[in-house]
C-alpha cells in the first residue's frame, strides 16, 4: 500500500484551498491576539500616563478592524497567500516585517482622518498601536512557522506534492535536479527526465524518453509541472517542447540562459534618432558606488570590532589543530582583473598544493579536521573583512577566483570576465543560492551577472542576511 492509498480524498482535492485558508486564519488570529496583548500591555506599562485609564477594549475595535484589513492587504500584495512551498526563511520574514509595518502605518493614517474626528478616545491609542505592531510581527512569525511545520508534515504524507519532469541536458538540467533533491521542503517529487535531442543528463533520475514522448509521459505519470532546462535550445525547439505539454492544468517553467535573464532588464535608448537596446546599462556607478562603499566600511568595521575576540580565539585553535600559520593569503583576481592577496583562515594542510593548484572537492583529504567545520560555516572567510576595509573587496559581490582559473574560465565561458566589472565579495548572490564549492562555474556566472545588472542597496542587505541565515540554519551543503 502506497501513501496515496491512505490519503483523504477530500484533503487531496482541497489541499491548496485549505493551506491558503490556514494562512489566513493564522494571520487573523495573530493580528487580533497581538492587538489585545498590546492593549493590555499599554495598561500595565502606562508610559506616558494614559489620559483615559477606563477606556475599554471595545472602543478600539474600529482601529483593530482597520489594522487587520490593512495588514492583510499588504500581505496579499506581497503574495503571502500564494505559498505552495513550505520554505520559511529570511525572504518571508522580511515580507512579514514590512507588511505589518506598512499595514500599521496605513491604519494609523486612516484613523487620524476618520475615527479621530468622531471620538477623542483614539487620541490615546498610540501606545497600544506601538505595542501591537511589535507583538504582531512576533506572533505572525510564530503562527506561520507552526503552519509551515504542519504543511511539511502533510507533504511528508504525500499531500500537496508536485510531480515534476525535467526536460533538458547537461549541467543546466543537472543543476535543477540537484536543487530539487537537496531541498525536500519544496515539495517536489522528481518523476524523471526527458532527453533533449538525445543529450543524456547524468543523474539518478529515471530517463523517460525524448521530447517526442513528453505528451505520453505527462498523461501516464500525472505530471503537475515541467521544467525546461535547455539554455542552448533555439526558439523553435522551445516551442516544440511547450507544444507537447498539452494538459491545461500543467505548469511550465523555463530555466533561462544569460541572455534571457538580461532581457527583462533591457531598456530603450537611441543614437541620433536610431533606436537601440541598452543591454549593459551598468547600475553601480556614481552615488551608488559611494553608497555601497559606505555600507562596506560601516558594517565591516563594526563587525571586525565586535568579533575580534572570536577571531583571535579561532586563530589560536587553528594553530593548535595543525601545523602551520593560522592565516593564509592567496592571490585572487578582483575589480578590473587586478590581482590582490585574499586573506583567509587556513583550512588545509600547509603542503596542500605541493603538486600545484587544485580545485577543492567534497571530502578533500587536504582539508584539516577543523578546516571542514570552518569551511562549512564560512568562518574561514571572516579575515576578508580586512580586504573590505582596504577597498580590495566588498561585502557582497562575485567571489574572486585565482588567476590560473580565471585564464581557463575566460576561454570557456562567455562573458565570464564581466564578473570583474565590480569588486569581488565575501559572499554573493550565487553563494546564497547554493552555488558554492564544487559547483558549475557557468551557473555561478549567470547569478553573478544578474547581481551586477540588478544591484541595489536592499539586495546587498538581503544577501548579507541570507548568508547569516544559511550559516545559522546550516542550509548549505555545497561548502567544501
């Protein structure tokens, strides 16, 4: 008997409706409970003094209704009720904080123009609103985390899982398969792969045939989603694949190549009246460059001061763990292809490269006992705060490579050298998306170019926090 035989037919048919409903109920309960808790806390801590200490909670119900409506609308706009996967991470936390904050501000503004004119009681609700704002963030996080655990339990029993077929070839298809396999919380079940023009993808997933067999595979295996991972395919070949996905309920996703990623960022320009497409409209120049440098100096200086005792202790432990210096400087290539010495905590034996430079792989025997831990937790990168302060690196940017590898990659990977249009970073967009260690250089390059073309201060802050989150949650299996 398989898992499908023991499932409730009602729950299976109405799974997504019930998930959306549970999210709505969790948010309503959290907002109402937080508002009442804010009201009670305001009475317990009357700072400043409450002008009307006898004010009843029922007098604040109109304000609660406004706040409830505004926050729910903010969550809806932030697609907080479109969730099919159970990944509860930094992105959702950031959306919750911003949604609650925006909703609270809107409710205060509306109350100031409406409720305040009819009742003086609302002059004394500011403390309640401030307390409720903070408690709402906390309770929504807790309630949604509990809902996420319940959803994962349902997915473990087979409910709400997405049956996916990957159509593709080579590294692109393999990258998609590896990401799905390493992220069970996403709720995907790999049915198998479809070969693209007989180009075999070397993976453990079942090979289900060629593109000509796709329609029959979708019907036979009851496929919910098709992911096309063939960056080199022509437009005619892509249309041929999509035309085979003839079930109306099936979802189709395409893993893009570099040009497709850039296409969404193109802008129109002109040359004496001749229309031109701006593909490389570099974002990081002028005041933006100054802003990024200010963030680098501020955060790296504060961070270096705060963790300096820890860095000293770690250096001593490294010295005691194996022979050799605690720090290791290696030549890397940075901005505009200029070499610099990248500082790291030593994680390998001192004779690791006696036979010449070698790429680090999983279970590399050259890595010391302590080195395995500090590489997995990114602690070996912390001394690069010195490189940031010196202006050789940034906190966020494409990871720097050794000159010997750069010379090799630039001949094999189109646009590879464009990674060097910006400073290298301690962490980057590719790294927080799992592309660390022995992973595809082509895929890393795509992420790096996307970061360069889409830079913003908020994106840097987001990447920094996701790096911290991944380190704490150990959500990184590619750090060799």
